[in-house]
């Protein structure tokens, strides 16, 4: 790794040259920052990756089956595996999607599964992201630039090539395409992940479009051009459910496409990922994923969840009340590292206040044991320090379910923090899948 | 795909206008930096008036810093460079990351010159990067319509600056010819009145007619 470290400055210059940034809103102002990159990669052996791959494929297959079931027959509720409160009171459940059947029955085309490697060398799933998981573009471009800056590193280390992500994305879009072009639909230049939207459009050969470029007529989505309108067959939307169609969801949305849901419900366009997927990546539903795997696939879950308690259940509530000081509490409505509270960091009064909040709205929270996950070396000011890091694996579902042989490793830059999100100051690393 | 959305066509056009604004104006100001070494006066008030921009600078030095480097000043060259990059960023999949990188480098060079005691050196890098961008998009973009919309934007901006800053008409007229050729290789629809007037431009016209030529240039495309 020393060669890569020796080339840190050149790598960072290359990242700046290609505008590898993310945006952040603070105090009402939008700022773009370079996404801090650490050249020391996470390395996963071929054997570990195969095991991880099998577990991730299994999990995503079950989650897809769950979403289909929830918006159709609801067997899993009727059979008492998942309580209906966890479905219908989830902010990610969209009644408007009842009966919607996406092309080829794929709901979560691009799944971002967050994992950590415990000190016991076991992978633990932290959360599933089935709406618009972001981050693949960063290790994708970082690999290209690292190879350019330090070719000797890649001559010595045989690493699975991750530069096929654009092709995998295109293949996924093509598979579900209902007839027409592929479009990456962005909320615009001032979105936090705008770099990613534009880069993935380029890499997959799709057209990058904003709401004003798209319109629906006779339940068909079109791209507005300087010639005749062009039909859109697959829409990789990077706009959240609430805002994609002002006539179906948030009426004040200016970044959506009126009547998009009409075109989607008619089967005339594939929306990637499908609206309504949030019902399956809710932090409360996470608890039930191993049960889903068993229910839909008749298999035991290959990957473990972090030990989780639902205060909704009386036994779990008692445990949480008695052990709050060493648990991490998560607000199911929050994302991006927000709403995560470590019991040990609270004063006695704050702990009591949190207990009351949990008792008042048990469905709103989950509690987890703090997974003692492995730290990773990070280069900082010329020396190596240890920092908490997670892994977001990307699983693409088209004709088959494929795990991208790479992933986004995020690390905390604060030595005392477990929170790795870029919006909270975290950095990123490339993820190497070793060929041997 | 050989079709473009209307918004993309507009961004391509404005990308051309902004890069040309930065490159041509920097070239124009180049010798002012040299004159300032000897304490020779520079007519920055006349320059602002010609460009119809506010002139609230305390002195020549404040003008050179504020007009060139101050990104918070909406009429500055730095703001134009940011707008150039902003348009480019929204066209990544159309112009390509490799070409877009030259705009990133131009803005980085601007940033590095802000506090430099030798601002002409980073500014020279800005011009170098813009020239590299011009070569890169001309070479890498296969779609003739796309290439020529950018060139139309650049042509309009160049003519606008030449007319405002008092270039001789025998230098302006060939630029009109170039713009017409580029326009004919796009699907842009020009304003008929503006087009008629520009096609009639001669190498020598009375000064009072320059304003109508400038208006025709500015109104040629509604983008």
C-alpha cells in the first residue's frame, strides 16, 4: 500500500480535476466539497466475497419478494410474520402503489446494503437502502484514478476490476426497459449527489434529464427534444418518492414529473427503483428481514443483522428500558446518520427523556447492540490512524441478481464516532475484491 | 442519441458564451496588468461602461482584483468561470468527463490566483485550460449539432465583446461570417430580424449603427 500512499497528493489532484464532490446544505446555503478520499483500500478476499455475495443476493431476492407481496396479496401479514403496523405505519409505505406491478417484477433494481465487519470477523448488515442508494460512482472513479497514479500497485495486487459498473447499470436498465431510451432523472445541480447522477449517466450511456425535460402524454413518458419527443423506457430516478409526481404525492414538488405514476402504473415505463420501496428499507422492517428470507425463500439468512430490539414488543421494550446505556437507538424516520443516539453518550436526564419518548411512540424507534466493528487504517497528516468504517455493497437486479465486485467503504474522520456518512463529515475508500 | 433537450441546447450555448467571455476578456486585460507595473492609467471606468456593468471600484487595483477574481461579484470573470463550469457540470454525459475536467482545472487556476502576487501566471493557466477545453470538445464530441451550439455561444459572446470594446469592423465582420457557418450546422432557430441585419454587416459601418448590430447579436438566439 505504500505506493498508493506515496501518490496521495496526485490522487487527490485527480479527484479535484474530475470534480468528485458532494453537496451539503448548511445554514440554508449549498456548498460543494471534495469527498475526502483515503487511498488505503478495504481488501476483501475472493473467498469472503463469495460468501458475502451469496448472502447479499439472498437478501435482495427476499426484499424484492416482500415488496411485491406488500403491494399485492400481503401473505406475509396474513400469516403473521410481519405485524401490519410495521407496514402501514411506515412512512415508506405508499398506498398509491397498491397493485402496481413494475416491468419484469423488479422493484429494487439497485440495492445499497450497508454492512460492518465485526471484531469476530463476521459481517453484520446495518441497513438496507432500496430507494435511491448513492455512492457507487465514488469508488468507480477512484479506481480509475488510482490506477493512473500508481500503476505499480495494480501490477502487484490482482484486484477484480470494478469499472464495469456503468455496463451493469445499463444492463439493468435495458432489462426492464418498457420501450424507449434510458434516462437518469436528477433533481438538478444543487442535489448533494449531483456528481454521481451526471457520472453514472455518462458511464451507462443514459441521458441525464431534469423535470422540465420530461413529460407524460397518454400515459407514456417522453423526453422533450429539439426534434420530436423521444419515448423513455427506463427512468433511473434520483428523486425521492415524495417528489417524483406532484399529482400523486407532494403537490408542491417542482422537481417531479406530473403523471409519471400514471405512466408507471400502466407499465409504460420502468421506474428505477420502484416507488414504494421504502416500505422494505424502513429501520423497523429491518428486524424482519431474516424472517422474510425464511418465509419467501425457505432458507436461513446467510448474513446476520446487528442484534436488534423492537420496543413495540413488550419483551424488547423491557430489555431496552433496562439496557439503554449500552444500546444505540435509531429513529426509524431518519436517514443519513441523523437520529442515531448512543445511550452511553447521554446524561441521566437525557436518558430518562429518551425512555419516555420510546414509551410514547415505540414504533418510532429501534434499539441495537453496538456492534464492535473493526477499525480500518486511514492516512491522516502523514501518519496512519484507526477509524470506524462500514461498507455499502451494491446489488443490481435485472435478469439475474449481481453483486458489484467493489463497494463504497465509508469511514468516520472523528476518532470517537461511529457515524461514517459523508453528510456528517465522513470520507471514503475504494473496496478491493482480491482475485486470489 | 442525435436529439437534444431544449434545456441542454441552452446550456451548451451558455457554456460557449461563458468560456469565451473569460478567455477573450482575460486576453483583453492582459496588457493592463503590464501597464500597471509602470503605474500607467487604465480606463476601467470606460471598460465597465462599455460592458454595461456597475463600476464601484475604488481604484484600478481594486477593479483588477474585484472584476477578475471576486466570485461574489456577479459580473466578475470568476463568476463567469463558475457559470461556465456550472453549465459544463450539467452536460457531463454530453461533453464527457475528460473534456469537463479542463473546466474544473480552469476554475482551480482562478482560485489559486486570487491571493497570488503574480496573478498573471495562474490566469495564463486559466486561458490554457480553456484552450484545451476547446480542443477537447471539438475532438471528442461526435455530434456536430452539439459542437456547433457551443461554438455559436462562443461566437455570439466574442462578437458582443468585440462590438462593446470597440474592435474595428473589419475584424468584427469575419467573426459574423464564422458564426453564420456554425449556426448552419446546428438546429438552432435564429431570430429572422437579427439574422437579416447580421447578414448585411459590412466591414465598414457608421459608429451609430454599431448599437443595432450589437442588439442583433444579443437577440440572434432565444436561449
